[in-house]
């Protein structure tokens, strides 16, 4: 009888322990698991893969100071393989891994596939640089630290009209990219208020020959051409345009990067694009980040690096303020973020999870790199 009672007590204890871990799984963990979802393979890897290193760098900094809530941060990395489907699957794996927050992704199409998964699971997600306006409208667990296409589309239209004095424009749009289509729409709407849109044309993803479109543009003779796409196709367009004798100014969004030199060479010089951040930013937090990261990992010259550091830091700060790993409390703390001194500027979230009053930086391709040209503030709109 004694053995039977002990056996029952042992069974009861096991059931109790199981129930505790089931009800409070995050609290029972010895580490705080934060998911990081970027592209390590595929087309997006060039401007996304560095996010993994930056997130680990940010986590290491916090862990050296004692971690969060007395626990070490454990980074759980997931490769979204540069596709929307891969992003959704990565999000589902992150949920199963027991993460209490997520940083990612870079491309809007990837984040738009991830967000519904995390909203349903009630896990906070902070995107460093997905600019599609619909992203944060998916739900109250979705945030971003970058400005949206609504803002940057208006910024580039304003820049073309008021700083380049352009009154005619054409727009080339990647029909397979939500990022490209959204950004084009906001540019067209804003530019058309004072200027004249001569032509807009779609092309398919992975197009390499833009001769037909460029011949039409040469005939129309616009002053500027807006190409809101990522670096490869944009560089091909500019290079081929120059070969055809197009002397107009090309403008781009924050999908343009120094990697355009790889595909366009010197032809891309003299053209402008909008960015979330520049390595020469005078912000104190930015200079400190560049110095610390560069000393350990090499150059920190891509906007996604600074934005990823901010996204991770904002999430970690919310966990600290929440004082718990309960994801609802973390979400509530994120929503109350005010004047967080980030690398890319002060961050305060509005009711939708978008940053308030983030400035845009206009960069110019020059001397095999991107040089600072001008800062555009929300009030310039």
C-alpha cells in the first residue's frame, strides 16, 4: 500500500510539473528565445543575411550585461529562403520553437506572409525594414521601426519636384513585387499634383532586358524616371538606359543599395534614392553602433544593419519593461514605446505599430558608393 501511495504521489508530481510547464512554458525556459527571420539563401540574402549577425551582436551585448529578466537571450535563426512561402514556413517553425518575440523580415512580401502567423499566435513581431503600409494593419502584434512606402513615395516625389525641379516623369514597376507596386502608387499620386506622369509600365520579376521600355522612355524624354525596385533589376535598367543615351535622372526607393554597382557599374553614379539611414548619420547612438560593430564584425554601412539593431533593441527593451515573458504584456509594452533612442532616430509607435516622425535620408551614388545628400523630415511632405 505504501509503495502504491508513493507511486500515486510520484505520478501526481509528474502531472503537476507537466501542467506548470504547459501553462507557463516561456517562464520555465532557462533562456529567453527570440526568433530572427531573414534570408540566408536566395535573391534577398545579399541585403538580408547581415541581419542575423547584427541580431546576434545585439543579443551578445545584452547577455554580457546580465541578459533579460535574469536570463540569457537565445537567438533562434530561421532562413526564409527569399520567398513568401518560405517566410510563412519559417514563421510557423519559430512559433513551434517557443519564441516570445521575432525580428524580421526585410522584404515586405516576406513580412506580409509572416505577420498573420505571429498575429494568430499572439507573438510580437518587429520588422526592421518592411515598408508596405498594409503590414502593421494585419494586427496589433505587428510592428516596424522603419518608415512606410506612403512616406518614402511622397518624399521622392517631393525631392523630384522641389529639389530637382522636374516636371515630367516615367515610372517602371516590378509587377511581381508588392513593394514596387505600392511605392510606385504613392510616388505617382504625389508627383501628379504638380508634375506630369508621361508613362508607367510594368515588367516581370527577374527581367534582364529592358530595351523596349527604355526606347519608349527615350522617345518621351522625361526629366526623371522612378524605379522602385530592388538593386539588381534597377541597376540593369540604369545601365541599359545609359547605353541607349538616356541622360535623365533615375530615382529609387530604399531597395537600392551599393550592390547596384555589381550589376550596373559606373552607370549608376549620379542617381538618387531614399534610405532609412546612412553610416555618416550624426546621431550619437548611430556613431556608437558603427564604432562598436565595425570593431568586431567589419563595416556597418548598410541601412538594414542599423534597422535590425533598432528592431532587436526595441523588442528587448519592451521585454525588460514588461518584466515578464508573457507575450501579451510584451506586446503592450511595445505599443507604449516612446522616444526610444535608436540608431536610426528616436522611436515612438503609433496605434498601428508604425514609428512616428521618422526622417528619410536622400543618398546619391558617387565614387563607388552612396553619399549623404539630404535629410527629408515628415513636415517636408
